[in-house]
């Protein structure tokens, strides 16, 4: 399968350029200075970058520092030379105001790194939520041979004999704390119990989702996504990943060869089957954009909505990362989908050079309580609806998490079973929500719909995970556990709320949400796929004119230079929240000419 020779290696333009010995010497001496030899740099070994996302600041990915030793061993065993490169840190829960601001920053910096240095291929150290899309987006733009390596999930967390999953357990415990059932110390102990080892979140949140989808897209070795970080198999697959990237360089196998339209359709189906996060459409649409693969939220509904949920993992189900791995991980899910005739493109190629079918067709779930067969799923229709109307062009809803109680309250009118109307209560950002939600003067009752705006890419900035809002405490005490929530922000993948989120365009970017007022009637029709404010057009035009006269939707000031640049350049959530204009730079490594 060798397609290129050593003379075709990109790194030769730096280290072996007979037309410019001066520059060759200059490039060489600096990489020799820490102990690399001329043989390693000049004998025609592919130079492989390890895009290092692990650091003390990024605990979810920190174990990559250990795993990188095995990746190096693999690269060297296969005849490559290894250069570890730092990636701008991203840690989902620690970064203020939100880690999603940093996805595009890490993307930008990794594009510059991979493009401008003597690198022939790259191992992408993925894990924590935004690290996976940031690295895949950069690999897509630069388009040098690339393979992803998950850091792996944490071991299962346990609390009082029950599985305690990262994130999910905190959403539950905060209710117990509010009710006075536990004290602050116990609250903190429960949180710590959910994170018992190195690795990324052990629930089916955005991290497990995106790592699974990196495998579903074909960008990881089969079986790589779900192996828990501390397992020996994690070190072993790190070694195999290092070996494989060297082969991929010789085969000239690039991200654009793997992440095709077919691969994205497979990933959408697999996302439904695993119960993946509502952040997945944002990130996959972004990666696709950088590859010039057409993909939008209609594709998510069309290919994903009717796919059943096969994986029984928190927050939608019971189990955690170790159980997922022991039941067979992504290959078992894919095997079950193929057996059920549900995988659209079994012939899609993957990082090991084989097709999805070749890798997974013979595999089945090893524990049918954790990974179900397609004939006996956890739930039907586990994908997303793409809703539209006069409030937004596109917003995502995961209908499979609608609870029986919610269905009974809002969707039980026999004449109109898929629709409900409610009175809007509008919040401008999370601070406004916290100030007003428990104020009895707001008169919030069980017929209200809570709206969160000013929480999108420009408004927040970065798009905050704040759309799933709790009802006022006086309603919770009356037994109202959830109100319908709609907004232009996002929602944590570890939360199981049936919100309507990622509304695009956002209020701060000319979206209809900016015109909504508390007290307006709003109609949600899940059958028709629409959400509309029932306000006459003249009135809306009036409001729009007033908003314009007031200088548009009000946003908090930027706090850092990057926030300002991000706001100027960022696009809509349904378009992947990429930097507008960045997608015109495609396949740039092949266009590289040294200057
Ligand atoms: Fe980093 Fe969940 S917070 S993986
Ligand atoms: Mg998150």
C-alpha cells in the first residue's frame, strides 16, 4: 500500500534540501541540539508529531503524558521519528467563561503548528470534550496523515454501592443539597467519588460522545475510544497507534480520505445509538466544514432521529465507561447496527486501512444489558429533531429524554399530541436566570416555557451550557420537576433534559429570540418541527425597529483580546461555531511551498 517514497516526505523540505544547504543546516542544528541525530532527521524517517493535550491544567487528558511514551515506542518501532508538540490547553469544567471559547483557539494554533513545521503525520491526543473537535478540525484543515488516540474514560465512580457518573451525579446531588438531604461535605465527597482515576468523564457526556465519534468517523484504531485510561489495553493501543501513523504516512492516508460524507452519516447514526451529546452536531458540523463536506442539522434529523438507543449509559441509562468497554465499546455498537441493517455505509474506510464492516461486522455486544441489540433497544428514535420557526432557523432537541411526567403535562392533548403552548419567561444570560427564577413576582407556573438567550457564541461569548434551567424552587416543592427550556446556548452532555437548544442564529446575532418578551405565547409543535412566538408580524417588526434603534441586543463586554476576536469571527452554532472564513483554507499541507 506504499504510495510515497522518502523523497516525498514533507519534512525533507526542511531537513534534506540540496538546493539550500544553508537553510537545511539551520533547520537541522536546532533539532539536533537536544540530542536528536542527523540519522533520525535525514535518513528518510517520517517525522511524526504527537499533539499533546495533556498537562496539569487539563487533568482529563493528563494521562496522555504517560501514554505518549508508548506512542513514541510505536513510532520508533515503525521507523519514524517523534516530535511532541504542545496544544493550547482546554479543560471543560475549569475554564471560565467557557471552554468552548478555546476550541477554535486550539484549532488555530494547531493548524499553524502542523502547517509551518517539518511534520509528516500527527497523533491527535484527544479526550476532554473540546479537545477532540479542536484536534480533528485542525487535522481536517491541514490534511496531513493523522490518527486520533483517546486518553480513555475514568474508571467507574461508586457512591454507597451505586455507580456515580461524572457530571450526572452532581446534577442529582445538587437537588439533594437544595432539599437539605445532604450537607456540603457529602456533596463534595459525592462529586469526588465520580472521578476515581485519570481519564475523561465516565458518563456518556460530550467526552465519551466525541471520543466514540472520532472512532465512528474512522479516525482512531477500532476499539480505541472506550478503553478506560488506567487499563493495560490503553497503553497497548497507544503503541499500536504510534506504529500505525507511520504506515499511514507511507500510504498517504489523509483525514479527507477517512472523514468523507459517508463517514459523517455513519457517525450521526452511531451518535444516536450511543445516546450522544447535543454538542455532537456542533462539533461534527465544524469538522465537516473544514473538509468541505456538506453537513447540517437537517442531516442529523434525517439520518439520526429514527435510530434507536443501544447503549445503556448515564445520563440516559445506568452504566459507565468500564461497562461500555467490557460490553465491546464502539465496535460492538457498530456490529449491532450492521446486524440490524442500520449502519448506512459499512464500507467506509477507517484508520487501520480496513472498512467499518471488516473491523466490526462479526462483533456483538458482550453484555446485552449495557449494549443492546438493534432488535431490542433501550429506546426508539434516539436522535435529534431539527426545529425551526420565527424564533430561530435551527435548534436541536433530543426527544428520547422526554420523561413520562413531561409528556403527560405537555404532550397529552389527544387532539394535538405533538404540540403544546406556553407563556414565555425570558432570561438574558445565566446571571439573570439566577436572580429571577425564584422570585414569586415572576408568576412562573407549570404552563410556562423558560427561555435563555444571550448564551450563544457571540452573546456569552463561546456559547454557555446553560439552557437546561431548573424550575423555581416553589414549583419543585409542588412536584414540578422540569419546565420546557429553549435557548441559544448549549447544554452539558451529562444532563438529560429535553431542552430545545443551540438555537441559531442567536439573539446577539439577529435571531428572532431577541424579539421575544416575557408573557408572549409560544407554540412548540414537535410533529411539524416548529417553534413559534404567537406574536403578530407588525408587532415583531415594531420590536425589531426598537431593538435596532437601541443599538441591537445587549451583550456583556469582552474580557480578553481573544473573546473580542472570537466574537468578530465566529459563526452560528448550527454551522459548527467555526471561525468564518477559516474554511476557505483546505488541504493546506499539500499546497505548502517553503518561503
Ligand atoms: Fe474533561 Fe469531562 S470535564 S472529560
Ligand atoms: Mg461541557
